[in-house]
C-alpha cells in the first residue's frame, strides 16, 4: 500500500532529477503550493493528480506511489495507517465500489478526535459528500458538508472550510439547486479573496493556495451557479492568463469560459461568444473528461448553427458521437444529441428532429435539471421553426417546469414567456384565417 510521505518524497526526487521547479510540475491544473504540500506529505493526491504528475515526470504511477518506508515513531505509524486507509478507500471508490468506499470513509470520519488526524477527517468528509452526490443522494451529501462547516469557524483563508464551501456549492449545482449553490459559492469566493484585506494595507500580493488553484475552483462553481441563477455578472473573470493550446484545457478554466460564452450569447453578443467558445473547444479534449468535452463541443455546434454554419456544426457533432460510441461513455451525450437534433432541423430532416426531441424529453431526472431544461429549449425553438407549434409548446412547458425546479427562475420566465407568445400566436391564426 502506498505511503503518503514516501509518495511525496519520491515526487520531489524525480522533480529535482528532472531539473523542474514546483511551478513547472504544477502546470496549469495545480498550484506550486499544492505540489509543496504533496512533497511534504501534507496532502493526498487524487488518482487523477497522480496520473498528471507521473506523466509530467515521465514515469508510471506505480513508480511514484509504491515505495513504502518504515515508520519512525508510533505517532507517525498511526498517521500513515490512517492515510493508507484513506488512499485505499479512494482506490476502492475509483474501482467502482462506491458503497464499500463510503463505509470506509465513514469509519474514518467517525473516529474519536483524539485518535484521528484533522486532514484525514477533512478528506474523509469531503469524499463522503462527493460519493453521496454521485449516488443521487445530494441532500445527504449537503448535510455532511453543512455539519462540517458548522465546526469550522470563518477565518481569512481557512483551507478546510474553503474546500467544504466549494464542494457544497458544486454538489448543490449538480443536484439542480443553483441558487442554494450560488450562496455558498459567493461565500467561498469572498473568503478566498479576503486574505489581503485581513493582512492589512501595505502588504505584498496575496500568496498561498487561496489565491491560485482554490480561487480557480471557486470561480468555476461561482460562474456556473451565477449563470444558471440568471446573474452571470456576479462572477468575475479570472485574472489568470489563458493556457497554451496544448490539447488539454483544465476543467475549471473550460467551464468558466463555457458559461461566460453562454452569457454573451444570451445578450446577443454572438461574435464574442463564438470566439471564446471556439478557443475553448480547440483546447479541451476528451482527456479533460468526456462530460465536459461533449458539453463544450455540443454548445459550440449549436452556436455555429445559430450563426448559419451547419456544415461546421455537423462535422463537430459527427466526430463527437463517434468518440462517445468508441469510448463507450455511460453518460448520455446531452448536448451533442441536442446539436444533432438542431442539425437535423437545418437539413430538413423533420422526423429525426422529432425523434431526438422525444428522446431528450424522456430522459430520467438524475440531477442537473437546468441542463436538460436548456436542451429542451433548443429543441422547442427548432420545432417552432419547422412549423410544429404544438410540439414546441410542449417542450417549452417542460423546459420552464424544469428550470423552476432547479431554481433557475430567470431562465424559467424566459421559457414561460415564449410559451405564452406561441400560444397567443396559435390562437390568433384561426381568427386571421376567417
């Protein structure tokens, strides 16, 4: 079983041997302070982080995570045992045994304070909430994080509290409670950026994880919640420079750019939206996570369709659906399918538009109802354009209902207004014919 201290030591040895600084190793996905914590045995790298670090160091994951060292004291032995259990539980979860991992994380979190490590307790609590969210039990996960926050008093950049706020906002947004998520995302952002104020005037630039990697994470969830709550201007633009076009755009940056582009589109700034989303689509690849990749590409295809570029949109959709098929992704490609339906409308294939629209409407409710609502809005608009007001009205009605359930009230009002306009137009037609 890998030991945390030895993993950090091995990462440092390989980094120094390669002539890399901590900043070089961190790249754009992490911060140099995070690498420092890992190398000192103060942070547990996730499976994804280990893969990224191993790739940058030019070694296999096993080479940096499987060299045990003997414990030097009973206290250290106890800590390493707890960390080993934590790492094993995470691997159990990543291996598909969510319930077994949940049981082990709960055992770690329920230990008496005298026998547990604070960082192990924090990691266990965060993992419990994340697993519950992935199992469709978001309310239980939120309760875990709320109890955790109750024990953590607000302080200028308290890392454990900030991570809990980010996790809670992310969980609530994913569960379709976007305004609840916005409240905690704003709290996290204010606490994350308050450090310089707390240090007093005349101090140098703020430093530490609260000003880098964690700030990017909190901006990610704040941008998502603000957009779906109808308040996109509440999320400031990141100050970090754009990463190079190296094939992989880190998830937080891609999500921020995506939702900023959607806000520009909603305001009618089509050119700026297309430029931002196009740059995002060129950088992000399936390696950044299939759900994010398909969302970026599906939304970009829809934007191209609205700009009158059906051939370019069709090319994106066809490639995306092939990738989804080959990769055998378990998640339904919501946005690629939506773009596929609108492509069918553009090419005159009314039957395919209707069939895909019915397929989307019948998707089970598994969270993120605001995403499904937005997809149905696109389908409704396409049905309206091909002259099927009845079907369009049904999709607008379902869209408005889903937006309301997700607390996305401004989007719900827009769908309801379109439904009313469509209904009034249908009622006027018989009179005009007379």
